[in-house]
C-alpha cells in the first residue's frame, strides 16, 4: 500500500471512530433522515443556512466506519458553501466513489474527501459513502420522505 493510501485509510478510520460535528444542531433550518437498508446505516443531517449559504451542518446516526467518516468529512467540506457549490461538490464526490475518471486536479480539489477514492473498488460501499450526501441534498430540498441509497 502506498504512503498516500495509508494516510487516506488513517483519515477515514479517524473520522469513523471520532466523527466531527456529530450532534443535533440547535436552530437548524432544515433536516432530513437517511437510511441504507442493505447495511443498516442511518443518519439525520441538520443544516443551518442563511442567504443560500450553509453556515453549519451536523449529523447524528450510526453505521459503518465509511458511513460515519463520510458524514463527518462532508460536514467539514460543505460548511460555508452555497447550494450550487454543494451540488457541484456532491457530483465530483459521487464520480470519485463510483470510479468515474477524474483529472488529478479534480481529485485534489476534493481535499480530504479524496480519501474515499478507494471506495470505487468496493461497489457495495458506495452507498455507505454517499448516504450522508443524499440526506444533505434531501434536507436542502425540503424533502419530508427519508433519503435512501436505493
């Protein structure tokens, strides 16, 4: 395993064990629930937004290390972004974890989210990595039905 792969694995394990922003967000302007019925991951994403910019985002829930790490890193990545920027970031992240080719620059622009590049080698784990993202999109869209990876 390369040094970069070791660092990425370490980052995912760290966020999986000690997720950041893992709490209910008082004063949230939106929230949504998400469920991955195949593996049992469940998440609720809370969002505070003002003037089209996400000012804070948190999550609660439980699941595998990839699901928890993705939720944690997502909260860090989307804070301070506009809805359009978040949608674009989701697209690039989704392309990464599903193995769609990306340039080195596109991967670098993902920052710490690039740690999930290896997920594409395990198709069943893509749903774990994207659950929080689908749930965030549901919250931002004001959907009342739970988000699902199915």
